[in-house]
C-alpha cells in the first residue's frame, strides 16, 4: 500500500461545535482518556488523533469499528484484526498520523529552548559532535529537535519507547532526505527516515521500514477533518 | 535540606509548574497524579525532568530507570530519588 501520512493543524483552538462532533465520533475509551487531561487543548489533540486515525483507516476501506489495542509488553498500540501498522503523535497545534503495512513511527514536536545537559545525557557521541558544532542557540535548538523527532519516531516504530536507550543508535540529519542511522546495538533493526517542513516552529519526522517515503505530508485543518468525516458518513 | 519528603515534593512541584505549566494556577494536580495521563509532561518533558533531577539531587538516572513507576508522578519521583540517594539503585 501507499503510505498514508496526514497531519491536522489548529488543534489548540477548536470551536465548540467541532469539539462535540469529534467527541461523539470517538470511542468511549478515547473519551475517558480525553476527560483525564487537565488542559482542554490536550483533550482536543487526543480526540483529533483518534478521529484522524479512524478517518484514514476508513479511507483505506477498513471498517470503522476496528479496535485499537495495546501490547501489554511494550505498551505499543496496534490494530486488532488488521495487519496494518499505525502511529500517531501530537504536539501543540499539530496532530499527525501515519499508516503503513510495516512498522512505522511519527513524531511532531514544537521547537523550544533545550538545555545542553539533555543532549549530553541522552544523545550518542556522533550526535553530540554534530549538535555541539552549532554556533548559536537557535541552530542548536533546531538541530536538537530534528534529532529528537527522528529518535522518537524510531523508538515508536520499533515499539520500545524509552526502554530503548536513546544513545544506542545515532540519527544524523544532513538534510530532510539524507538521514544516516547508525546502530550501536546489533539487535536494533534498520529503518529509513524523512523530515518534513510542516511549520517553522515545529519538527516532523517519519520512520519507515522501507525506503519509499512520500515527499510531503497531507495537511488539513480541524474543519477539513470534520468535513471529510461527515462526507464519508453521508456516502 | 532536600532529603525530607516535603522538600523533595516542593522542589519537584516547583520545577514542573515553572517548566510545564507556565506557573498557571488553573492546573491543579495531586502528588499521585500521572504526569503523562493528565497531559502535564510529554516525552520531551521526560528528558527535561531527568536532567533536572540528575543536576538537582546529584544522582545518576540509568536507562533502565526511565519507567513510569519511577518518574510519572510527584510521589513516584520522591520514592525514586530517596531510594537512589540511600542505596544508589
């Protein structure tokens, strides 16, 4: 199948009518999860994430009542009764989703000020060499978040989370397409990456099991997503 | 000074409030609340939290310690830091 990579922008400010539509559109499990967040923005992002995933699955011809399960060992979500793999991410104003027929991961993060001590603790020697070569704070933060979304997309794809030491592999981004992965542990699988410029203040990365990655992310607004779901329901 | 529970709690709460909640009074949470479930800390926040406790409490957080049981609430952090300070493990 063609990989599906979609992102929704405007996730922090959702009109009431759209919120209620999304709320009613989501599973009970997701509603309960969303109700636990302190900030309404987190609830918005959570509801948009499931709605976006379900829309994409529906678009692929998979029945809307497919169940999302959690692997009890790794905590990685997976689809019951489907061989498709998926991953979702949300940060600030963005929610992203990727669907593929093999292991895949996505991460979006808002760029912010980061302490060098964090890179020292978590990044590999070759990553630190590249990162500490940045001659100003802005470039440092920009490269830090490029590396971080790549690393996070990798650990999400392999379903390990932080139980996979972040310095057991290196991701070295030379540009959005040329990203070297160096594995420092034999047991880790090889993957492919791409960075996407979705915004000047956010970084977005996809990790894939094969080399074929689309050139761009399909971006839509919350209104667009709701409209697409409504149209699908009416057809 | 930082060895008793109250001082540890206050130090952690102050860091969390300043760095993840922008000192907002609107967000109230208990010492037992999960940072992740409540949307207080995200994955990047975990890195910042680990950096903070390493620097502030002079302990080394090993890779195998990066679990919700150790890091995902004020209470879990207090127990973890005390254990690391007393036994080193």
